[in-house]
């Protein structure tokens, strides 16, 4: 809830800043565009940080599940029956999910710290 409020405040600042850029009659069109770009920079940086963090998380989870697939294939290739392979896969993927769910609080803290450091 607090994040949603903060995002609305940030969006409000960005739009107010952009509007102020348009209210300077002495500026050229190029200067107005540069001013608006500066207004949007904090939001663009925030979006980039969030996207990057989520991509890293997703990549780690994908690597973990790929490791599970490799283990299951190796077990199957060694002659194990489908129920054993399926059981191994379920346990392994469940472990991946548990491990990554446990990473969410530290990822959230890191995101919050990085977002807080973005200059308004």
C-alpha cells in the first residue's frame, strides 16, 4: 500500500515537473524536451532497477529448475522408472521454489534501498 502511494507521489512529481517545463515561454522546443527528459529520469531509473532485479531473480529460478531437469534426465537415463523421476523432479523444483521465496525479503530490501537512493 505504501509503495502504491509512493508511486502516485512520484508520478505526480514527474507530471508537475513536465508541466513546468512547458510553462517557460522563452525556452526552445529542444530545451523543453530536454527538461521533460530530466523529469522522467528518476522514474526510468526506478523502472530499470526493478526490471533488472526481477530478471536476475527469474534467471536464478530458471537455472535452478534447469538443474532439476538435468538431474531428472540423468536419473531416467540410468534406468529409473517414471514415478521415481517424477518424485525427484517434484522435490527438486519444490526446493527451488522454497529457496527463491526465501530470497524475496532480501530482494525487496535491496530494491527499496536502491529506489530510495534515486534522486527526486
